[in-house]
């Protein structure tokens, strides 16, 4: 950047310096071979380079020199020319010439091309060192020459005055004794180009300024030069510059940028940095005689992208800066307004356009030359933080922020995007170091409220403390529906794929509120939940938590409710799927006497849950209702509560007796018994399960309850043939066989005599 700031001044000075040699010997032998040889000799002494040209002509009205196809050679025969042009025209001030001085009123360069080279040592001007040595040698060999006096590094005031008072030579002798002084008042560029090859970066960058027009005015090479110059960059955009500069000394330049494309700056950036877009605005630079540089910047970057490690800013940016040491050793203040830009900071922050975002602070340069930030205040809406940035072998960022309200930050923090956060979060001395990633400091959760959709709200209180590549919780509590869940959380692997592990303990927390955090359906299961277990999963995977969660939990709800669902009723409805059991199905569904058992409230639900790959698996899930028990094993899909279970339903004697005696009020009720009904498969969802029974199980039930209708008749006949009491024993044995649960009779049955 320092090179760009000086370029306009260097160009003007370079042109004057190069063309001194073309005018030194003009009063004599303009068109002769001797004049050409002498001009080229003086050129080598002045610039250290060979100068070539085509035709050389001298006009009288007005006095002027016209040079066709001038060219300043490069360092070697293979190098491209440092300077070339279609033509030069020097208009000479006649009164000064008559007074013994050669003063060029104007120098016009048509179709000029200047090539500059920048190396790690700086900009190489045409033979600057060689020219200096040549001038020293000339002064030593010709101490009385007027040219020697002009070239002395620090001439005294008396010597300068003396040289101006002496009369010029008028003929004969060598031209170094002719006594002519030399000055150029104005230089004009038309349709010119400036090319700068910057080899101080890798890969090298070629800067090309086309359609250059400009003027520079001054009395001599050693005096300050006022200039104006403008042109268009081949990479995009245009530049105007005006100011004042001395060759190798102080300068003041004001640049006006118009849509200057920033992509060519990529080689100047460090690893992990990139810049795009187009800049418009002003850049002012000043260098004093003490070589102190000051730069002020006031630009707008449109369609831009600025990336520094994990921080990316896209869109329109307004940048103000005042640098006390120039761009090379930047130190000063800056302001950045990214309100009309998108801002991303890794997976932690997303800010859209239109949200107020500014940064104000100081730029500093460390001993190793790396640029950092100090005393920087960052504001994003209601978030205000003090930020320090240290760059170098290892980048470090320090952030301190007073507690701020999280309302509306769900749009800006991806991890909270679906949780509608509110409450306050504070940041204490959070230090983030890169390569490898390490963190130190604390996040204070002052009642952080989270809510998914219309579900229950969760309130987090406690501290998350970072230490190295881990984050641990301190006194972390999640409050759900007025009940607390005690959490012990560890986040590890911050430098790679990050994961979390948590120990969970809860007593009497509302189960529907807890399910709302993980599932799409939250109100199906209700009741006070006792929870113990451990959970883990990845962070920042981009997948829903329900699909990545892993762990093992022991749960207990006592009492509770499966809203609108009676497992007993759904089981009896499954009987109707077997064609031969239609009478039994009608009996189970049609009788009003069974309705009192079809309640959706249970006394107990519990079991051990193993969570992995989006499924909850259990081998000991049990539901206990007032008159029956359900034992299940299988899986429940966590995201949408899809069921894939099997097990058994055990009814008690009251339900069994009600079914058996249904439709026979005239006879003596038979006592019921406990029965097990195998459940071949339970599918559907938790709020709408479908229960399937095997054909064998249905037919056995049909046989049992068909037998019960004629039980009294069969009992009397068996008692008649086998003896009193034998009927009950035989029918009990037959009942067990039909139920699939044969049992031995209480005593052997012997045929009666």
C-alpha cells in the first residue's frame, strides 16, 4: 500500500530525472552524431541507464525540443525498457535561455509507458545508485563546473547565488563549462501507462494504470513537485491523485478511488485472509521531513468480502482510519461500519444486513510486524464488547462483554436458531487462541430462556467455563415448567469435531415439557418424570439433536397419562382384524361394561432407555394401569415418536370376568382370572398406536370366551359323570389350554363310578 501512495509522486519525479539528459546539451549541435553521443553519455551519468531515441528536432517559435520514440533501457539487454514513449515535446522558456539558463516551460509525454519494479528492498528507480556514483565522480573531476555545483548534495546559499549570477559560456570549449542551469517547470502526461511489478509478494503482482493523464510542476528535480494524475486500473476501477512530493523526500498525496477492485490484493494477505469487492472514497497520505508518515482513509467497500480466519464480512462496509506510521507499520485508530453487511464468525455468529454492527479501536503493530487490535469496541445491536486481537505465530482474541439481552439473537446464533432465546448472557475474559484452538474464560448464564415453537420454556442458570480444548459447566441448572434438571456438562474437542457429554438428574419434571426439546410432538406423554442418566452427541453437525443424541436413561413417571390413548382398547380393536373372530371383536368393543377400563391414565411408566441413531430402545418398558399391565420391548423413533414394539398385555380378573359374563345377566357370574395376551407388534405413533395380535392368540381368546358362555351347562354334565367338583377342575384346565397357558389342576380328576 505504501507503494501505491507514492506512485504518483515517483512517476512525476522519474520523468523529469530521465529527461534531464535529453536537454543538457541542447543549445549545441542538436541533430549531430556528436550531440547524440553526448546526450547519451550525460544520460548514463544522470540515470545510470542507456537512453535511446529516434529523431531529435529543435524548433525556434516557440523554442522547443521534439523527441521521437525515446526509450530508457532496463538493467539488462533482456529487460523490458523502464520508460518509453511515442514522443516528447519540451517547450523552452526563451527569456531564461537568453539569460543563460535552460528552463523548460512544459514537457509533454505522448503515449508514455513506465515500468517499475518493487522488491523486498523497495522500489527500484532507474539506476538511482549508479547515477549517484556517476554524479560524485563528475563533481570530483570537474569541481569548477556549474553542473558540479548543481549536483552537490548540500550546496550553500552563497554557492547557489553565485552560480545564478555567473554568465553562461557562449562558444568553444566543452559543454560542461558552458554554464547553463537547468529547470523543468511542468510535465504533462497524455495517453500513458504505468506498470508496477511487485516481486515483494508471492506470487508477484502486476499493477497496471492505463489511460494516464496528469501534470507535474516544479523548478528542478530537487525541488518539491506539485502534481495531478489520474488513470484507470486494468484490474478495475479508477484512481485520481494530487499532491506535492520531493524526490526521495517528503510528500503529500490525496487519492480519490472510484470502484477500485480489491481482489488483486490477495497475495498481500496472510493465510486465512481474503478480500473482495470494490472501494470508493479517499486516501490521504503525508510524509514529513522526519520521515514520519500519516495516512487517513475514508472509503466505502461495496459488494465486498473481508475474511480474517473465522470472521467473514460480506456486503457494504464503511472504513475510516487514521494511521500514524503509514501502511507499512500501521498504528492508529480505525472505525468499521458493517451495518449493511452480513457478518459470520465461525459457527457462533450470523448477522444479516440491516442489523447495526460497528467496530472502533486502535491498530497496533507488534515487534514481529504483525498487525493487531487494541481497545476495540464491537457493537452488534445491543451487544457491546471490548476486544483485543493479537496476531503472529498464534492468533489470540480476547472478549469481555457485560450481560446483554438475548431477545432476537436466535437469528444470529445458529446454535439457538430454533429456540427463541431471551434472558441475559455475559462474557468474562474469554480468550480464543488458534492453531490449535484453545479457549479460556467464562460464559455467565443469567436466566437464559429457550423455547422451541409452542413448547415449554427452559431456563438455564449457571456458568460455562472454558479451559484449553474443553468447556465445563459449573452449577448448571435447567428449569422446565417450574422444576429443575441438574446438569453436569462437558464440551470437548474444540479444535476438531466437537462433542458434548452430560449427566442428567431430574425429579418430578413435567415429561411433556422435556419432550418438547427433542421431538415434534410434546403433549402426548404427560406426568411427573424422574430421570437419571447420561447423554452425549456432536456439536455443530448441522443435524437435529434428536438424530445425533446418544446415551442411557432410567425413567419413571408415576402417575401419568398417554393423552387420548387406551392400550387396552387398541388391543381389543386389533381382534377385529382376524376374520373368524368377528363375534368376539363385537363383544369386546360393543359392551358398555368395558368402557370403564378404557382410561388413558396410567399408574406407572418406567424402564431403561438406550438412545442412539435417532432411536430410543428399551427391553423393559412397563406401563401399569389400574386393571392391566403392558410389557414392551423395541424402539421408538425420537423425532416423530414412531413405534416398533412387541410384548404382552396382562389383564386382571376383573376385566376377564367382565368379558366372560357379558351378555348373560340371568346366570350366576363366573369369577375371572388374570390372562396374558401376546402383542405381536405395536406400530403407529405414541399418540395413535396400532396393536396387532397373532391369529392364534385371537382364536384362543375366542375359544375361551365362547366356553364361558356355556360353562354352567358343561360343569353340571362333568360333575354328573366325574363327580361333584370335577367340572370346575376340568374347565379350568381346558381354559388354560385355550389361553395358551396350560396349568395342572388343583387335584387329579378321577372318573366317577
